[in-house]
C-alpha cells in the first residue's frame, strides 16, 4: 500500500486544523497578577511658585507593588479592563507608607497564540499615597494620567501565561490630608514610578 499520499494528506489536514484549535482556546475574560520593584522619580509636591519641588526620591527609596487586573478580550489581540495595585513604599528616614493605584487599561498582544507573546499596554487612573513618620500621618492623592507597560508572556498552558514586564506611570498629587485636614496642593508637580517585575495571566472561557 502506498502510504506517502496518506501521510502527506494527514499532515496537510493537521496544518489546517491546528490554527482553528488555537483560536478556539482564546479567552473571553482573563485575570492577571503581578509583583515587582519600582523606583520613584519626579517630585512629591512643590514648595511654592518660583521655587524648586521636593523630589519624590528624597522621601521614598522604592516601592514593592502587587497588583491584580481583570480584562475582557475584545478580540484575540486586544483586551480592556481594570487594574488595582497596592505597593509597600520604603521611606528613607524610617516610618511606614503605602501606595494604592486603581484605573482602566488596555493591552495589545502581538502573538497571542504563540509560545512567547509580546504585549504593550496603556492605562490611566487615580493614586493615593499615605504615610506615617515623625509621629504624623499624611495622605496625598491625585490623578495618574498615564501608565505605559511592555512585557512578554510565556504560554505555560492554553490558559496560563507568565513573563517579565516593565511599566512607567506618570501622575500628579493635587490633594493632601494631614493634621490640618484636607488641602489642595497649590504647586503640584509630576512624578513617576518606574517598575520592573513578573506578570501572570489566567484565561477563562472560549471565544
């Protein structure tokens, strides 16, 4: 019996069917988690018109953020959703501090059905930074205008992927709560958090 045409036909059928099986495993909703280490840049707040600002890294030396995100996949490449990050902030002169960031985001995945999937993201939200040092509690907050992300996921299974990421967020504190109550920061300045870490995603459902 001539097996050559049969083998060739079977191989061709597999080549056709395999992409269809890959598409069938695309998630509808995904849950992500991440952890990393970040450094502060920019200013905490201004000293007044015509004066220099207080650098954020003069007060804080770093942040260890842990976050969750929930996304809906519009198609196999684009996902939109919400995120929430909480970070333990290191104060240079002792004390305790934490940073909460929440907002909306969008991710674009270049190769969602490949073993390695590079992706980029963009987000925007609100940030609250609270601290307690020197015997005085304080809470500073404002809009986080833009967060840029880049990373790559390794497909450990059809539903789970993980890999490295980097992000940089741009925000400005405009309100401060302290011993004197709530007040508007008269000279707000831009600040940034540059973060490197690991991100994992688990997908639910099939498109």
